[in-house]
């Protein structure tokens, strides 16, 4: 459970297997949680730390995509389900079903 690059660095130096920056909680106080995840990943790669970054407190679908770009994330089911949804897919599927019913009765 980390909220700063300093905490993440100390955890790695202490031999932690994982650190979990809490993205949503940082966002709640107007700090950029995703940016912290990226900084931690960069520092660990640069110095060769084996500590893994497991982002937590994922609040929505955008967090998932952003974390995938910089690290790894634990995700609530509601955010994962959000990956399935897109307004163009919903509209396209509706139109397809309407056309199918019109042609096939």
C-alpha cells in the first residue's frame, strides 16, 4: 500500500514482492494515481528491482486501460464489465437486430 514514489522505493529496497499504489484514492485527493504507477514502474525497471507493481483502487474502465499501459491492476468486476461497453457497439448491435427482424420476420 503506497502513495508516493519514496514509499515504493523503500518497499523495493526492503525486498517487497509487490507494491500497490492506490490509484483511485490518489485521484480522490487530486493527485494523479496513474502517473504514480508509471513512475514506480519506470524506477523499478531502471534500477532492476524485482518488486512487482500491482495497481489497486481501480474505479472505472479508463483506469484499467491506463494501468495496462504502465503496469498491472487489480480490478472490480464493475470496471471489467465496463470494458465490454461502447456506445457504438450498442447502437450497431441494436441496428443489426432491427435489420435482422425486418428481413427475417
